[in-house]
């Protein structure tokens, strides 16, 4: 199928020494001749002038031509390496559009690489993760996924499930041969091995997801308990205004920091209380929205007052499925030493005593956040992963649990085969071997232009 020719800057917005314009599609060769007067030799850099429709020079630089299928997208690709002025790059893009190309959508180059078999879906996502990596560990993990380590482990597991499924379906087809495989231990043993490998992949993917997407932590509590002070202490700078006046924070404040290589998206929210102020009410509404999306909630309490009726009401309103930690702040004023212990309050959350003002007890909080996330600073062989991958792995695990239940009940073999098919499809979503157009659109729309 003939596709449109697309064009976009492949370098980040702004000024730089070099800027790259990438063109991919069936018109790439013709556009190259219009720019340069001749088609560059494949995969050889050619220096020349880039000319407009009147033959005037817009800029001079290097041009590289990659004929299909030996290119990043699997199509004919032309790259123009010009001076990194936004004006110059815009002129080159406009010239390409006048010659028949159209502006690329976000992630469309990577999408074409996936559709043309140059990358699978997990590798394509790793490209975006590598670009967005904020730590050395995240960059290394993304590079491993880009090289196919994650995909190889998933594909190997899919093959094992497929082989077991074929064995089960063969027994269904040849039931007259009296192949009572359910009473033999071979199927159960193979299922055990598959589940063990899936658990190992999930553990590694969880680490990869933390590195690529980070941990979302929301600081909540009543007004004037030190939420903004804690945000500033974690961020290492005065990111939020701190005053003695309750209700200073009206909107959600976001900071992106690192805790020993773990990306942390931390949000300071408006104080949770009844208010007649419409602006403060909106801040409280947004605070509750962020709490619902959090990976962990830090509920701040003034250590001098302790947990009272207002705090108990907040605890009851917190989502049951969101982990939370009760942080007793201002121990510098109460005279207590830092502590970490299990709360006596249902559902027995962890309690930490600290001072956001002096920093006492902060190391307890930082270590608690890392342990609560399951983060291992020196974990080897970690590959980048996303939340959708974790969801697919969870669904595959549930399907395998269903298969085991059918095996133990010795019910119809068709039900066992169906559970294995569900596990196979869930895992295949990770690499894109089994997917939908809606999923592809959602994934690639989050990419930057030019990738």
C-alpha cells in the first residue's frame, strides 16, 4: 500500500549547531533531487546546497539517503543535516511540503517502523523512553528494551504457552485416542515453569516501569501541616511558597526529582478541609483527583496535634487501593526523635516521624518510598517498561491462574485451552503481535514530533 510521504524536524525545538529534517515515504528520492539537484548515493553523506523552488540557496549541509527497506522506517528516507536555526528548519520543512510531503504526526516515523517490521511495539516505545530518560539507569534500561531484551523474553514465553496450548488442543482433537493428559504431571509441570518465568518478567518489568515512568506521590493533609515544606525538602529547593497562613496552596504543585536513580513525580496539594472559597474548593477537587491517580499518598499530620477526627475523616475518604503513609511532621517542635513504625490505626499504614524544616527523619522517608515501590538501585538486566506492559502481564498471570484452576478441576479441556489463549494474547499485546488500531494510536500519539 502506498503511503503518504511525511516530513518533520528530527532534532529538539530550539537553536543548535545542527538541525535535522527527516523525510520518509515514496517521494523522498524525488524531493532529494529537487533539494540537491541529484540523488545522493545510498547511505553516503553528501555535502551540498539545499535550494528552494527558485534555485536559491536556503542553507548548505549534509544529505543522507536511505532507500527502502534499509532505513529506520523501512521506507525511502532522506535526512537533511542543516544549521540548527528554527527558521532554517522551517524553510526546509515548507519546501518538502510544497514538493508533496505532509507534516508528520507525533510518533509517525516510529509507527511506520513498527508497521514495516523494523521494530516491534515494545522497541518502538523504548525509543520514546530513551529520549525521555531522566537518569542513567533509565537510559540503560531503555537501551536494553530497544535492543530487544524485553521482547525476546516475552516472545520466548509466548512460544512456550503456544506449545502447551497446541498440546492441549491436540488432546481435544484426538480424544478417542484416550490421551488423558490431565491426569499426567507433564501439563502441570510445564504450567509451573511458565508461571515462574512470568513472575520473573513481571518483577523486572516493574523495575523498568519505575525507571521510565517514575513514582507518583501525592502529599495530602489539612492546611498548614507542612505539605509545601516537605515538597521543598524533597525537591531540594523552594518550589512552593511556605507561610503560616492556612490555605496558601490553592492548586496542585508538581516537582520531578530523583531518589537515588528513582524518578519521583511528587505533588503538593491544597489542604483538605471544608471551605466556602470557590478557588480553594477547586484546589481541593484537584487534590482529590491527584490522590486517586497516585502510586502512594503521604498524609501529613502535625505531630503536636496527632491524628484527630479531621485526619480520620481524610483517611476514610482516601481510595482503598492507593498505598499511603502517615507522616508526622514538625517533630522539631514536638521534641520527638525520628521514627518509622506500623500504625495502630486501621488499615495499619506505616507511620514516619520527621521534620521537613530541619530534615530530621527524611532518610527514613526516602528509604520507605524506595522500598514501598520495590525499587532496587543496583538491579541488573532491567529493561524499560510501561504501565500498559504491567497490565498485560497481570492479565496473562490471571489467565494462567485460570488455566491452573481448570487443570485442577479436570473440567473440559476447551476451557483450559481458552485460558491459555487469553494469556497468549495478553502477552502478544506487549510486542504488538496482537493489538488494535486504537492502542497504536494511543501509544504513538504520546511520542514527540520527528520520532
